[in-house]
C-alpha cells in the first residue's frame, strides 16, 4: 500500500492541473462569448428593453418585432434585401470553394513532387503573410480596375482566392501523407487526378475543412472589399446593407432592426463552425497525418 500512494499522487497532479486550467479558461471563454450573447439578446428584445441601463443580459419578454421592423426598413430600399443576401452567399461560397481548390492543387505538387526550386516558390508565397491586407489594397484596386471588373462578382471573388495560408496549411498536411500510398496507387494504374481526388483529398479532410472556414468567415464579414470594388446598389453585400439600415435609424424603432440584421449576419458563420468544428480541432491537434 505504501508503494501505491506515490503512484496515485503522480496521477492526481495532472488532473488537478487540468482542472485549474479549465477554471481559468472558463471566464475567458465567457468574456469572448459576451458580444455574441448581447447581439442575439438585443435582436429579440422588445423596444422598451433596448435602452434600459444597465442593459439586461437576456430579454425579459422575447419578441420578433425587430425582424418585422427589419422587413419594413429594407422594403424602402432601392434594392431588395434578398439581393444583398444573394451577393454575400455567392461571394462567400465561391471564395470558399475556390480557395480550397487552388490551395490544394498548388500544395499537392509542392508536397509530393521532386520539383526544382519548390522551396523557393513556397517561401515566396508564404512571405505574403508578412504583408497587411491594407498594404495590398491599392495595387489590388489598380489591377481589378485595369481588368474592367469593378462592380462585378469577379472583383469580389478573384482577388480573395490567392490565400497564402491555404497553401501553407494544405502543404503541411499533404507532406504527412505516406508517399508509399501514392506510389501503390500509381502502380495500380491510377491517374494523378484520381490520386489527388480519391486519396489525397479524403486524407486531408481536416485541413481543407479548416481552410473552408478560414476563407468563408472573413469573406462573409468583409466590409472593405465590397466598399471599394462595388458602385451600384445591386452589388452591395450584407455588411454594406447593414450600414444603410443603420444610417436610416433616425427613429428609435430602427435600432431593433439594426440588431436583427446583425443577428442574421452573425448566424451563418456560427452554424458553419458548429458543423465543422471537429475538423478544425483535428487540424490543430495533429497538424498533419503521420505515416
């Protein structure tokens, strides 16, 4: 019995440390969730509760009147609100699919082919991570303007497809896939595209699922790109439409519509992350597939 006591203490110490870690992280997580909770709460608060001080965390009498006010506010706009939703969905989905496709296709030869100078190419692409997005906005605008894509979906989609993080993430994962598995497929007569589509992509599912989230959410919430590259009301996205609704909030009733619109903008990224969070955690935990 005296020999088992030290062993139990050794097992008990990591558990205690883990519990203290969770106790310390819990208030941090609650603090990070507070803006989301307030946005959802204000979207369902009646008009008389919007200006209470101190503001209650949860609505006492939940209502959907704010969404009705949102419909009334958008009905007076020159372009239907559904058009703004359509523009945002098309842009976000196209950027998500294109980023995953381009990042995967570019990372596959860099990870699995003995190409000359591939390390230099990879270093040049990764060096783009050092530049702030604001630094590249002026040359990006000049290029898009010269190509005649201003006020088109191409201006909102094409400049966002080249994501250096996507190449880096996919290459690191693909390097962990056993090369012997690919060689066996080549011996069996599989083409390179079949190897890429039926072997490489399923094995790197956590990586491209994470990349899909990292590309979808910034595009969905992007405000600066549509502001610069769109001129007509028919090409505006949800973020710009929210500004129009907010600027028209001259009456108290319009403030509820602003929170309802914010809730609609916030909902899709959260739902997407909930459905794909397992893949994101796998990416963070393993950082690649080990042979």
